């Protein structure tokens, strides 16, 4: 990874490689982004892509209380390389696709660098059957859960993830599994089904965990107005989910089997819905809206482990919900974007079979807070491969989230 980091630092310090003609820029926002997901349209050529995000944060990220902790990277204050992703994807030999009677097979590998550590973020193979509008993906990938998860962060309108994505998916869910995607058309609507069987690695489970995820998407254009609606459901039966319930720092990023202090056995049931509207205003630009609502219930047993023995803490029932709404305007050439987002979270924790107040100082005690956040965004496309975004956000009545400014410089290259 050291050599990859040298490339990253070279790109941040200037545009030497690009000006020398060795790198070509990724397309601007609104175009197809091959780093986006396992379900993006693919070219027939091998594509290497490097994405970096250099950020200045006025203050560190908040501590998300009231939810079971997820594998989330720390949002540290100051100037830093927030993340970098180096990926390659290419079509596999035609003999493989002919052997299983598919039209094409694509593969992808992606390395991610976050908060001083690197990891394999994606490794998948996908079969396309164009005639039947069918895709089958196997490996570690970004599943379709809501509008944002399957898009790489560089392709999203707001670089900062919604609060609901942070508490449920740790900003972005990447998991090993199998995805079957089918496209249909009915009465002018384009219908997309996405069915996933996932291994649950993002839950830090020590034992075998199986999760199911289904998302339905509907798309239609009415005159100039484009409408996309979605609904999804997620279910997991979790065993030995490792956590740090009493670590109240904002950095909850760990790797599987990393000395967890608390564990959870139980079931996760998750439902979500969303709508997206986009309306072109000719030379005045384009106005877009996107909103999602999610609801989750987690029932199970919390316990700590000392040596080989387990000690019960409580029986847990956690009901929670979250939503975000974002509105943005962009000019026709995608050189400028202005927008705002409203986030809201709520959680209700019920415990039983506990004789004391062991959880009062844990992450599950949110002291009755209902986190809300209002974010203002301005983005300028500096070049074909460079984008600057300013974010100013304030937690409405949320004491652990003071107002803060973020400045992101993103660069994307293909070579």
C-alpha cells in the first residue's frame, strides 16, 4: 500500500501526472462512475481509478449515541487525507462467459485507505445477461440499500453521509455475498429488483451470520420531471456481534475479531423507503430532491465475555428510525452546485433482565436526545478531475454536535 500512497500524495500535491498525459480524469458528477457500484454500466476496457479526498474539518465528528455501534471511520478535526481508493476493473476472458452462456463477465478489486489504515473494500465478479436484463454478482461489493450506498462517495452529491447511513451502515455497507438484479418495464415504468444474500461481515460477527436484503426501484419520466421511488427490507440473524458499548469516543472503526468487549445475539429487521425527483430548467440548470426514511428493530441479548465465560448484561429491544431530505440545484454544465440537507434520528432502547444500571454509561444511552442536523453545501467543479466542496452543518438542539465547517478537495483519475 506504500506505493499506492505515494501515487495519492503525488496527485494531491499537484497535477503533474495528469499534465504529463499519464492519467485521464474521471467524468464529472452526473456521468457514469465506474467506481460507483457493482451494478454500474461498464466499458470494455480495463480501468484503473484513483479517488482521493483531502479535507479540512473545523471540529471532529460527533459521538452517535442511542444505537448499536457500527464499523465507522473517525471524522477527525484539522487537515488530513480523509480517504483514498485505488481500484481496477476489467472484462474477464470471453471463454468464461461462453462457458456459462452469459454475455459478459466483469471483475473488480478496490483498496481503500481510511484513518491511517487500508483494507480491501471490494472484490467481485459479475455476469451480465443483456437479453434477459439480468445480472449476477458474487464477492464483496456495495449492495443497493437506499439511493446512496451503492455509489462511491465521490459520486454522491453531498460528500458527508446522512446520519441514518452512519448509524445503520457505518457510512457505507460493503459485504460479501451474492446479488441478483433484474430489470423490467411495465406501463412506462422501469422496474429494478435487487435481491442479496450477505454474509454479515460488517456486523463484526464471530460466528456465521446470514442476512437478506431486497430493494425495489421504480423509475418514470413525466414530461421533464424524472421520478424514482424505492422500498427495501433487510433481515439478519446475528451471532456474537462484537462491539465496544462503553467506548464513547467518536472512532468506532475496528476489524473483525479485534478484542471486542461486548457482544450481541439477536435479530435485525430493517425497512426503508425513498423518493427522488429531478427537474431540468433549461439554461437555468437542474433542481433535484432526494429523501429517505428508515426504521429498524433489534431484539436480542447483550453480554460481555471474560476468558471463556459469558456474562449477561441485558435483554435488549431497540426501536429506531431516521430520515434525511436534501434539495440541490446544479447548473447545466455541472460547474456549480448549491444545496441543503436535513437529518433526523430517533431511538428508543428497552432493557430487561438486568438488576442494575450497567448501560447508563454506554453508547445505548442517548439521554433523550433526538439528533437533528442542517447542512448547507456549495460545490465547484475546478476541472474535469478536481472538485471543491464546502459544507457547513449545525446540530439542531444536539449538544454533542456543534456547528462546524468542512472543506473537501476531491480528485479522481483513470489510467
